[in-house]
C-alpha cells in the first residue's frame, strides 16, 4: 500500500490493560518466540516482555489480585429547597470514591457531574435543576490501582421529576 513501508501488529495486553504496538511482528530473523499468538509474555508480576522486538515494560503492580469495586446500590433522592436535590447511596466496600452522572433522557448521553474522591462520602447535592423537568442519575464506584482507576458497574438509573 502506498505510504506504508512496514508491518505493525497492535494487540491489547489484558493483564496491564493497555495497547501494545509491535513494529516487528515477524520476530527477529525468523526466530518467532510467539507464545500462542500473543507476542507479549506476562510473568504474573505486572511485567510484560516482547522478545520479538526487545521491548520490555517492567511495572511494579500485581494486577492479578486487584478487582473492580462492586456496583453502587440503593441510589435514592431527597428533594431539597428550590431546584436542588440530594442523592444518596450505600457505601461500596473497597471503593476509593464515586463518579456521579446526569442525563435528561433515560437512554440519552450521561455527563459526569461530580467525582467524589472520599470513599466515606455517599451523598451529593445537585443544584440549579430546572422545575418541571425530568433528570436521570447514575453512580459508579472506583478503586485506585496506582495511577489507574478500576470502575465498578453503574447503579440503576434514578429518575427524578423536579
């Protein structure tokens, strides 16, 4: 193909949750050390190595024992003063925080309105809502794994008519 002068193989490394690019998918001179079609050997300690091109990623986290938090349950509403609403939910064990999302249609596009970074905070007051309008809310918990966040499943959608 015009404009392309080399083969590139792109795979997804599930253990480290990232895309891995291999500029030399054929190996080194015909010696293809290909463990079952995956050029990335993962030795279980967060280290992935690609012997075909010499690239090595030596992370220090052990991803095999880290699990995403459970789904947020018991999402409730309490209408406050004019055009305000307080959302509350049950604390999720092992969560580091929560993300709260809002939409104007049940299956519409949800916008993240708040990231709560304290695990013990299970309430949020939403302000500047319009009267006679329907809003939809959902919440998910997250757990930190180094610089990454592992997200739990969203709560059930809560419908609120102001």
